């Protein structure tokens, strides 16, 4: 598993792990944990060089990523390498809760005293 397994997305300023289909948290400790895990099993120089490469990128901090989230009322662009899931959004008033299971949506609507149709 080489560096071609990872993609730096300049538009969003994130690192995508293609084999896992995930966006990596922009912290060296998180990268090391991810890279040492089952799928990658990196260690030694390979791990060190990969972390150094990630540190060279202009990554968006976690706090900024949270503030910069997509407008859920409009479609968003796919990010190359990320896994796409079907899901549901509850958009009512100031709330825009998202989930993947419809049963969870029904339960969530009850919290807002709304009836699912």
C-alpha cells in the first residue's frame, strides 16, 4: 500500500484514504493510528514518511471543517475517493439532522413532536 492510496483534495483541503473510503482527521496522532491499523499496517520509515507528507499539505483544521460543512438544502459535489452512503436529512427550522437509517429518522421526528409520513 503506497502513497497513491491517499489523495489530497485541494478544494476541501483534506486527505482522503482511498482503500478505506474515508476522510482523515487532520491530526498527526489520528493519521498514525489510522495508518497502523489493520488495512494499512504501516510502521517505521513508511509511516514516518507518510505522516511527513501529510504535514506538508495545507489541511483545513477540524474546527474549520465543522464550520465549513455543506449546505444540506442543496446537493453537494462528490469528493473523489470517499464512500457515498444513502441517507436522510431532517430539515425543519434550525435543525438539519442527518442519518442513514429510516427508523432513526422516525424516532428523531418524535423528539420534535412531528409525525413521520
